[in-house]
């Protein structure tokens, strides 16, 4: 399923639920639609990523366990860095 197909399905569900008046569910679906529309910030573009010469790997200053992360990884801490 593509991102666009998921958004279309959620919009249809939201429209159908509108007649039932479950506004809290509609709000949750709208939030899910917005989350799907947003592109995730990948580690390679994140401002928290840095190169650790001692480990010879890219690390994240938001994770405390010294994990290394690949270019296509992402997490909830991600923030787009300077281009």
C-alpha cells in the first residue's frame, strides 16, 4: 500500500464516521493523515547525527546507548539539520 492509498482510505473512513458523530475518532484519523503526509527525517539529514571517530561510525546525540545508525534509519527525535 502506498502512502497516498493509506491517506485516501483514512479520509474515507473519517467521512463515514462523521455521520456517526464520533469526533474523537475523526480527530485521531486526521492526525494519522497528517503524520502520513509528513516525510520522516532520515538519520542522514538529522541535526543530531555526528561522526564518532573512536567508533568510526555515525552516532546520534539523542540516544544514550552509543548505537550507530544508518543513512535510512529514523526515529521520533529526528529534526532536519542544516543543508
